[in-house]
C-alpha cells in the first residue's frame, strides 16, 4: 500500500482580480476550471477555483485598496508567472482559442515541452505547457 507523501505542499496561489464574479466567469466558464469554494465572509468572499486536472487551487482575491487595484495583472512583474500544464496541448490550445483566450504567440517547442504564452483578462501572463510532440 502506497502512503501519501508527508510534508508541506503548495495548496493555492492568490490572484488579484477586479471582482469575484468576472473572475469566476473567466476561469470556470472560458477555461472550464471547477469552482471549489465561494464562501461569503461579510465584506469579502473566499473564492477558489481549480483546473479540472488537479494541482494547486487559485484564490481569487478581489482587490480592495488602491495598491491592490494597481497590482492587478502585475503580480508577476510583467513575466509569465503562472503555468497551466496539460496532457494534450492541441486539445486545450484549440479549446482556449475557441473561448477567446488571448495568446501572445503561436505554440513553440522547447526542451521541456510545447508551450504558448497567454493572458487572462486581468493581465496575468501564463504558459500553457504540454508534452513535446513525438515525430
């Protein structure tokens, strides 16, 4: 019987968004992520989404201060800082294109796999990464 690994693991990462509902519509509607939690906390909500294939959840954090609002889409300092890995690059690339996801480039092959940079509607830059195609 295999025992579950012990020790710390990355459970979630937080993304600043202008409002919860537009972020839920994008991540759960356009990308097909699962809404894993939406808990009213009075003056804010605890909202998490997760890719259907698993991995760390994303906490959708509605910006409330001027500094937070200014940081929307800039949490990575202009770099790609989020990485969505897939087992079928072409399937997910086509699905994302059909959902009007903004790709900044055409797919390219790197030693670590097929990759294309895309942006969410809030300005965050992501990599879609899949296995390197076999010849």
